[in-house]
């Protein structure tokens, strides 16, 4: 008998060999190589995405019982998952992500978590972003520390800002000594130049204000230039839809626009909230399905608008922790631990699921309730920063992620 | 500088005359404000949460009827109740005209936002009003959640305003039993697994299985009853003890069981009962039995079991410390000086959580009067202090909604139950600054007539105004430009 159990033996690596056929590839123009440096986009899903809905482990014998009406059925069933490797699927809202998986551009991680083991969103997000093992202890983020350590000449520019936060303000992950800009999808038209000049003068004795103003003026220029260069922006008329679900799509387009501009940033951080599905989460359809469709659309927009930059791009999609294995009393899920993460992009050696699956049976769950993490998110971060951004290994395990000797890098996440 | 600190840091900014009024004895000016309920200033009529609840419920029933009547009609209506919507408030034209549920709750949201801005602009008790805002943010609910868009603002007006100068336990109880909080954190359907309702469902299922052995239940799987720990966790983490307050996952679970049954009246069938839209304890959802929480056993006592826990939480030293830290962060500095936190926490414990002595300890903290320790204004601070400085009271909700949309702090939508962040790092992005410049120039365009920027600087900033700012105002090419420069000056941007 070919049982599910054998496939789900604890500690067994599941490295699915996804189809690498390029038949589902993007238009060929997107593969035109432009040279230049690596691009990295980090998407932070705030509120704790349910990894067991986003990447359903449909072959686990306990999954359907625990997740009940929130569970996603096996591929081939009505409204079933999109097949990955025979054990895991993608939520049916992930049409684009699945297409890219089949094209060998997506690695799906499961049973993954930051080192944080309690269940507060706010502390969990702090740990996800500060790169430490505890919520407090530093005011800067791991991505900023990595930027500060970028090898000289690695970037498209020798000096200035390597990274942009797609929001009005800079989230913790990007705060720190390395200069960073922020830019929200919302345009700031028609600010009078004379007023700006006088403000610069008024701020001249106040470093704090004058630094921010000159950054802002600089970023405005970048987004003006970039919007000429981004292919799909023109087609979309540059319009950002007001709907909340599409705010992440607007952010993705803004990131692409800025990354296109001359001397623009190589690194962007996008945030999206609304994943805290305590009640009426839904299954293949419903509230979470709509959010996931928004995320999928944002990834598509990013790929389309990055266009020729896509082959040198990696997109990391992460959340602070997972959710309970069992549905709660209000058709939702409560705060959990292990969950999923994605690495997508033309530079990614994908088409694989990386999951040391602990199982969902009795005794396997953490604290009798959560998916037990078997992979440290910092291992993924380290590998991407090493293989993609070429930050040296020693810096990664000391400055960028202190106390991370237990989180060993993986290998071969990026194309050579 | 003491006068400016009282009016600009503790208060919401200076209307003409405010600085003069506080000048004699700034501390006394503050102390005089912290007695009694804090009523809304302004004249926008507001419906109560139970009225709004009833209207929205009626609209939901109507939408469902429509849906049944025309299965092929656009199906947006029923799902709209859960869709994120508050962002549509600034652009009513974008909201679907045939969406009766949204049409029912949006006018209430808009009215609450307008009333809040008017009150901030006009109140004669700006320190007390700031405290109202502080507690609203401490007990955050978010209108982003469609189910509570219409009642998000009622939490502030109905649960916080009456108790802001009372005892913490009364404030806490009013908040946790307010329908907006219950619904925001999903407690209304949290059901004990041994509750009457769950037992009844289980015995029915057993009977059915006995009558039809082997038969699969048609359609949906039977409803599995259980708790939802969202409200219990956030009360502990965000409202009382704080995340390091010494509780464990089993305490969260026990507390969630203790408050099963804390719900909202109205509903149908087995969930009938209570006054629609008011707090209602549903005995039949409550997990029976004594429970152990933080090492103490609470006997079964229905609603009173949870209230006993709240009473203990309200006088817990961790709560005192957590609240004191947040107050000092808000009124003194992003990095709260430990001595000030200690002083305020001590006052909290000594008074048994009576809030005026806590506020008095804050006023008496020398750290709060340090002219250098100044906070960067949040968008809310910036907008409200602008309204007061220019003597504007907005008359249409759009003005307020668009302002906050632009500045990135849509009212009553902190998004997360932790509320808006209260440190400058969360608000000081370069893009955010550019949005402030844009907003300041629009406000200046619109309101410049009849204002003399140099006089506005004097009445709104007093001794805070720097000579170089006054020079820049005099040299500006127009009154509009001068006013924008004033609003964007470093001293106006801090409090």
C-alpha cells in the first residue's frame, strides 16, 4: 500500500522536482538580460498568514480533520489545491505563483518560522524584522544591516540608498545606519518647488528634518524617471486602485517603478496587513482566498513591471508566524507557530518545496496545537543574502543575524 | 516654556487664547481638566452603537432577501459586511450604490470621524481630549473590519469618554463589554466546548448517527464548537499585563474559556436574546466550571467569573507598569525614562487604578517638562493642532477623511489591535514628510485669507517659535507660503 504516512515520515526532506518546462513562461522580452546587479523584494504579510491554507499539506492524514472547512482539498477535486509535488499544493488563489512554480521560479517553504516562539503579533513581527532571537534589543533591522555590509561596487550605484520601503514610513526591517528611502504608492503631486527650497533653508539647522526632506525630494525624482521606464505602468495608466485588497498591487507597481529608475534602489520592502483570520477565514473561497488573490496579483504586477529585471530578481514572501492547526470555534484560526514562506523570481532555482515535514498528528504538534517549525527563516534569509546579494557569510552570522549559528544556510536557492 | 509644554505637549495645540489661559499656572490648567466625563465638543449628531447595529442588521437582512430574490444579481451585498471598507469612505462615489449594508454603516463612520475632529478642534479640555485619544489607541479597534466599520468610533464615545477620568477597572470593563470590541476580536461566537449549546449539538448529532448508521451527513460538516482566543489574548497582551506580564498560553486558553458567552444581543434561533447591539452574556455559550488563571482558581459564576478576572488584572503590578510605560512614552519621550514610569506606576497601584492621581503623577514628573524632550507629531497630532492653531472646525466629513487618507492615519483604522505606533520612527519616513508638505500647502491655500501668519505663529507656538522661522515667515512670497512654512516648521512638527 502506498500510504500517505510513508511520504510524510518525520524528518524526510521533500524536494519536489517541479516541472521546469518553460511553456508557461512570461513573454520572451522579459528574459532579455540587462546586466547589472541583483534585485531583492521582501513582502511582509502582517497578521500571521495561515500556512496550512496557503500551502495545504493535503496528503497529511490529519490535515482535513484539523483544518475542517478551512482545509483546501487535494488537487483534482473541485476547488482543490494547485498541485506542487504530490504532497503539498498551493491555495487555488495562487494562479500566478503556481505558473511561476511550474516554470521553475518558485521555492515553497513549509514548517518554517522565525526563532520567536510566543504568539504576539507585535513581538513576532519584531523578531521577523530585527533578525535577533528576541523582540527587543536592537532598533535596526536585518535587511538594513545587510545593506550596510554590501560589498563595494555590488550595487548599481556606488553611494546613496540601496533600498526603498514602499510606504510612507520605514518599517523596522529596513531601519538602521544604511540610508533608506520611503515612498508610498500615493502620489504627492504639485508640491511647489519654491516652498521646498525655503523649507530646506528653514531645516538647515535641524539635521533630522533636513535629511528627510532631501531624501524625499530625491525619491520624487526617481519615481518620475522610473515611471517612464516601467513597461506596464503606462498601460495601467499609472492608476492605483483605491480598493484595500489592491493596495498591495499598487505597492508592487511602485516598487517596480522605482527599481527601474536610473540609480534606483535594488532592494524594496512591501507590507500588507489583514492576515489575522480569527473568524470566518473561508476555504477555497472567502475572506482569506480574496487576500491571497490580491497577493498573487501583486506578484504578477511585480513580475510584469520589472520586466527585463525579473531574471535578476528574488522576491521573499514572509509572515511573523503561522496559525493553529485546528480550526477554532469561529471558523477561523488562532495564533500559531510554523507556517509557510515563498521565494520567487527569475533568479530563483525553484520548482521545489522545501519542507522537513513534522506531521500534524498527536504528539507532532508544538504545544499540542501548532505546526512545529523545522526550518529557521533566518536560514532562508542568509542563503538569499549570500547567494543573491553576495553578503559574506561571516558578516551574515555575526552582524546581520547574531546568535544564529543554529540557523545554517541552505544551498542552491539561486541560479548560478 | 512651561505654558507651551502644557498646551502643546499635554494638550492638542493652541487655539488663540489658550497659551494666555494656561500662562498663570500651567499645572493647575491641566489638573482642572481631569475631572468628570469628557463630552464631545461640537455639534455633529451621532447615533448610538445599538441603533447603528440595528440599522446595519436590517440592511443585511434586506441584502440577503435581495440575493435570494435575484440569484443572478451582483452578489456583492452579502459579502460586503466583511470586506475592508473604511478606505472607501473618502470616495463615496466608488462605493457600490447597490450595497445596502455599506450604505447603512458608512454615514455613521463618516459622522464619527467628523465629530472627533470637531471635538479636537473646539474642546476647552484639550488635555482630557488627548487622554481620550490615548485610551482609544490603547484599546484599539479598527474600522477596517467591515463588521464594525459603523461602530468603531462608538467605542471611544460610549466606553472611553465616560470613564477616562474615572477608575481603570470601569474603563476596562466598559471597553471589553462594548460591542465594537467584542466583534472586533471575534468573541461573540466563542463557545465553550462543554457549554449548553455545544452539548446540545453533540447529542443531536449522536441521535442522528444512531438513527441513520453509516449515513453521511449531507452538505456542510456539522458545526464544531470551540473557543476563539483572540479577545482573551489581546486583553492580556495589549490592554492590561503587557506581553511580558508573566502569563502563558494556558492562561490565555483559560481566560478565553472564562469569557465565553461575552457577546452581543440580537441574533436568531439559539443565539436569540438580549437587546440587539448591546453587550449580552450568553449563558448557553459559556464554558461551565471553575478555571485556573495565573495560578488562581475562579469559581463558576457566569458573567461574574470574567469580571472577577478583569478586576484582578486591573490592579496587577504588571498592568500598572505597562500603562505607566505607555503614558510616559506618549507624554514624555519615545524612550520612557524609568524614573517617570516608576512614579506613574506607583501612583496607579497606590490609588487602586483611580486615573486622576495617575495623570497627576504624570503632570508632576519633571521629565515631562523638559523643553528638549519633544515628540514628533503623529498625523493626528499634526491635523488637530493645525485645526486649533488656525481656528478651523471642519464642517464636512470629506475634509477630514481626505486629510487623514493623505497623511496615512485614516481615523479609527489602526489596522491592528495594538493601535497606532507611538514613536517617531514609525512616522518619520521621507515620503511621509512630503505628504505633510503637500497637506500643509493645501490647508494654507484654503484658509490663508484673514490670517496673519506671524500672529498665528505667536498664538500657536508662543516661545517655541524660533527666530529663523519668524524670519522665513516675513520673507515668504505670499501669505499662503508663509502659513505652509509655519505648519512645516520643525517646532510646529514637534510637541
